[in-house]
C-alpha cells in the first residue's frame, strides 16, 4: 500500500463488503474499526441480534456463512488496496458471533502468527490465521476484484441451463482450492483429493432433476411452518415499494419477481404486525401454492431445468459444525459464486432444501451414493447449501443494501 491507511479507507472497504449475500438479505453484520497501528487496521465484526433468524436458522449456519461471505468480500476489496486479511478469529456460537481480524500491508506474515481462541488458547475448531497458516488463502482472495463483488447477483427468476459453463466454473474453483475434496458428478466424473480440515472437505455434486423436484415439493412449505417461521420470514418480505425499508434490506417484491400490484395488495392484506391470523394464514397458503408451482415451472416451460447443485461437508448434523467453520464455508461459497458470475452464471438459492430434514436427507443420499468409499465405508454428509445455477434470461433487479 503506497498511501497511509485511514479510517476512510476502511469505511470504503465496509461499503464494498456490504454487497455480500445474506439469508433473507438480513445483512446481519456490524463492522467496526477498532484501531489503526503500524501493524495495520484491527477490525471487529459483531452480529446484529435484530438481523438473525433464530427459528429457521436454528444452528446459526446461514448466519455464519453470511458473515463468511462478508469477510471474503472485505478481503477481496482490501487486496486492491494492498492489504491482506490476517489473524481471523471467530468466537461465540449460533446467533451471537464475533469476528476479529487484521488488515495488514501485503507481505510475509510474522513468524508464529496464529489465530487464538476466545480464551487465548489454541482451539482445533478456531479458524487459522488467513495468510499466515496458509499463504495461498490471501492469494485466492486477491485473485478476485472489487468489480466482481459489486456485480455478483442472485437471480430468482428463470435461469437457462449451461452445463458446460457450470463444469468450467467448478473446475476453476477446484484449481483455486486444490486441498479441498471435490466430488463433481455432473457426468459421473469424480475428482477427489485430500481433505483440508480448514474447510472440512467440501463436496460439490449435481442433483438429478427428479430428486431435486421431489425434495423441493417437500421443502416448499418449510419457511411457513411452524407459524413462528412464517412470521420470521414475513418480517423480511418487502411487498410494498412505498415502504421506507424497501430500499434498505429484506426480500423485495422486485427481487422476488412479484408484480407490483399483486405485491401491494398482499401488503394491504397483511396490514403490518397486527394483521389478523386468518389473513396471514391465507397469504401463507397462497405462497405455498405459488412456491410449489415456481419449483416446477423451469421444467415445464424450458423443458430443461437449470443445473442443480448441492454443497456439503462431512458431518452428521448442523449442530456438530462450529461457528468458525460456518464462517470459513461462507468464504468458500462466496468464492465459488464469484467464479460462477465470472462465467456469466447466476444462482438461485433454495435454502429450505438443506434446512428441512427430509429434503436434506435426500440431498445427502445423492452425495453419499456418488462419493467413492473411504476406509471401508461411505462418508456421511451434511448439505450446507443448495441452489440452481444458469444464465439469466433477462435483467436482474439489484437487492437493496443498508450502506
């Protein structure tokens, strides 16, 4: 870095990082510059308790991955300023997580740098210091650009299949992260390498369309059952474009591809937090029905659905995965999605497929059956994301941001 590191520079990095994806577009991060010294800028990121999803994200998986996406976006932006992210430490669990890290001038990390656990003692599940324990980690982040962070988008509309581009993107990701386990099964091919404990051996598999549709039908009502989950989802729906929050956060009618007139009607029907239960129940039934049809429409209309991918790690249950690991997985997910965007592809996330027990088990079974046996048996996988990926068929609306 050729110019002095200032608070304004750090605030600019925070603005760029705010374009990171998050569950329901909650943007649950609260970054703060603690100090600037000769070593660099010390950053702390806390969780905003008002922007968590305690019902639908019980184990804090989506929260941790959202924070990881934010960290990766910040690291990419910092790299263009000649800075490297070091000493990443994750403390807390579930919905109360704090991250600290140093943005230091690029160069060799001081010998002996390591990320301590919350009590100062080394911990097996604490994320290692990026750029210290693994210098290639900073190189991966530096391989992307701010422009790529700012132009990446989720597309909840219709996606056109391009399996060749998906294959090329996954291969590019595999080249960046050669220490990960990568099972790529789009055409029965399997590429497997040694596991890396830092990311717990990510597995990528293409889910057959018949299994995906069946799992999606089971999962479609997941955001609306139990009632508390529906109310939680409803809190982040921005159905009326005259709502001041429409340009700040949440899932807008535009990004959800809802016609303006229908969205405003639904907003009036609900009438805010004090809406009668029968009105909410009626809307819930409408959303479940509409969601079931939207799941099948790509197949009916295009005759060829977009590629369906699931990513997983070796674990029996989300409760076994630490907050540190969720953050690291979020960083990897951000990198993968940026590579998809580099190939002209966009994703449409279907979180309910991994959040609901039966659909998650169906995805895990696909992963287990396609993965080669190891040590005399098949590994047990826990899906941590599922999404469609393809080419957008029209303009994609921008999701709102607070910053």
